[in-house]
């Protein structure tokens, strides 16, 4: 793992860093800023990285959360790092959170009466300038139907937007996630023991062979997805240009026809068949 090209938003590294006991104060301060839950409650929570979600059907695929925090029998927080936008990514994350809500309702007990899903998005899918978005389940008139579930999106692209008075701890944590050089990280956060502890944790994790394997696999998969998107855009652009050129050629052919030019001549000039010209 290149220490000058660290990716803290990589799932494997993100989970390991967030669950490490040395980083608890840092994570607690961030969660407090996002949710408003008391720090004392958050500190006593159980932090689980890669928790398997109960299957609704035996044929369902195994699903794992990035980070799950159990707060006694009162609340539960699920944190998902969304580094790249993929189709149905938010539906998948919501299914994680709702599996807890449904489990609670089916058992007819108040196990986790409050489930909070925090999405950390390294893209701006909602096309907003807001750094923080909060959603609740609402009816057609806009009234909140249940307080059991809240979805929060931290949009990293907007985190430094001065238009909004975002909590400084949230902003600082979000900026930390985007750092890629451990040396620069140490210089910028020098004096803040929480972040220096996180830096030391990340450095230690880079020597973990098992983590490096997961890390490298995910980085390669990210590159593959990026290439697939580039190729898709290029193919779409090529098809668009070809379609535009064809339409332009047909318009030109029609004008030539109006001028009384021979169909063979028009075909040679435009590259269109006689059938296309006469259609």
C-alpha cells in the first residue's frame, strides 16, 4: 500500500479505521455532530465493522454493512461509505437499515426503535450544494410517518461550502477522509491527538497482509468500474455523434432532392442509400 496514495474511503481501510479502539473519540465526535446523540451514549456503543444483515429469504445474497453501532436497546446507527455511485446503491443501503426495522416489527418488540442510516457520499448524486441531507419517511402530504428510520447523506463534494453552517467536527472529519498522503496528513492535523491517533492506525494497517489484500482488490475493482463508465460514455458519445451525422446527412439529402439533383449523385455525396434518401 503506497503511503503517499492512501485511500481512506476504500471499504476495507474505512471499516478497519472506524472500528479501531484508538479512533473511538474521533468517530464519536463525528457521529455526535451528524446525529446529535449524546457523546456519552455513543462512547458506550458496540462498534461492528462488516456486520452481516439477516436474510429475508434463504435465496438472498449475503449483505454486509460498512459499520454498525449498537446503542443499548434504544438506537442503532449504520454507516455506509459510498465511494462511487452505482445503480441501486441507495436502495441497497436502505435495505440494510430497513432489515433492522422489519426485524423489530416482526418480533413485536421495541429492539431498536430508532435506526439511523448515515451515507458518506463521494459524489453529488442529488445535484445539491448542501453538505448534509436528511430524509425521513413521509406520507403524500409531507408528514413524517415514522420516527423509526432516518437517512442522512454527507456529500463530501460540498463539505467546505461556506453558505451552510455545518458542524466543524463533521467538516474536519470529511476533509480527513479525502486525504491521500500520510505525511501531509500528519502536518495538517498536528496537535489534534484524535487525528494523529487515526494517522498512526492507518500506518499500522498498511502492514496488515490480510487488509492489504482486500484493499488492493477493492482499488482494482474501483479502477475497473471507472474504466467501464469511461467506455460507456465513449460508446454513448460515439453513437450520439454517428446518429447526429446520419440525421444531418438525411437533411442535406432532402435539400439536394428539392434542388432536383439525381438520387445516385446524392447517394455518392452523402454516403446514404437510395432507400434512406427516399424515406
